[in-house]
């Protein structure tokens, strides 16, 4: 079993992600009106892309597969209230920030306290304690808040340092150098907001078909997402070992949507919008 289970698990992952990829390729073909009746082409494309992702470790193919996974999950998770979306994203952002910044710092302080107590008992003059407290190793543990000390951070580090394809991890590479990465949650959770405002856009267009071209809140939310990603790139001083992307992405998206809807006078309608009731 110890020999076969890892192989079975890998085959299972390949098969499952091939199904996800085929689903998105089918939708893409339908939207572009490519090969509308050629089911075989969908499977050939899906198997080829998934094979490149797992076999050749070709990172654009890996991203395509992982985006297919993220899209399917995002479609399955939909909240029907703007207030509920804001509350959920707020709690997720707090959790992400706490797991990376607060918990590791508290752990480092606790470890330092234990070390100081041991040093004090061994050295009555406390000379060792002072030296330990000023140690750059302890200081970096507190200030840097090692991302690997948190639950989410440790999973991310394991994925990044793994030599095999990691489902759900979106990456960019320049040559063989890792340029950056986003986890599955960094794609799926912001999609809660993007999905809701897209449904709001559709409803507004249906209600007023003759209205002049209005500002798309979906476009605004995507721009906010991009701004949040850029903020991650320009904030390396906060941590040398990784940043919780949601801390930058979610406030940027929410702020952009709230400001845009307030400017267009649709904020009240957005707050009261219920997709299920309207549909």
C-alpha cells in the first residue's frame, strides 16, 4: 500500500484535473464557436494540456489546469448578498493575515521567553539573556514572521519547494526562476465578489436595456484585483518569506467596487441586490 497509494493518488489527480480542464475547454470552444460538435477535440486538448502540466512541468499549462480548477470551484461557491460577500471576505482576509503575521510572531516571542528563562537560570548575571535578546536570529523571527510557521504558510512553502506539479498553485517563472505565486484561495475567494457584481451588471442591463453604457462593476473589481497583486509586488519589506495576498487583494477590490458604485449612484441597489430574488 505504501508503494501503490502515492501512484494511485497521482493518477487520480491527473484524471480529475483532466475533467476540469476539459470542462473549461468545452466552454471556451462554445464561446469562440470552435469545433462545436467535435467532442474528441475537447478531450485531445484537455489530455494534452494536463499531460504537459504533470509530465513536462510546463508552467503555463499548469496554470491553465489550475485556473480550470479555480473556475469550477468559484462557480460552485456563490453568495447571494453583497453584505454576506463583504463579511466572508473580511473574515478570510483577517484569517490570512493572522496566520502569517500574528501567529508566527507570537510563537517566536514564546520561544524567546523560554530561551531567556533557561539562560537566566544558567547565568545569574543575565549576560546570556541580554545577548540572546539582541540576537539577530530572534529579532528576525519576530520581525520577519516566518510564513512557514503558520498553517496556510507552511502549506504554501511545501507546494513552492516541491519538485512536482502542485494542483491549485498559480505561478509565474522567468527561465527557471520563480517570479511569484498565488494559492487557490487567492483566486477563488476574490471571485465571490467578482461573480456577484457580474450578476448585478447583468441585472442592471436587463432592467434598463436602453440606458447609456454604464460602468461595469465586474471590470472595476478585476482592476482592483490587479492593483492588489501589484501591491504584493511592491511590498516586500513587510516579509522576506511571503505575504498573505488577500490582505492586499480584497481591500483593493472592495474599495474599487464601493467607490465606483457610489460614483454611479448604484451603491444602494448593490447593497440590496439579491440575485435569486431578481432572477
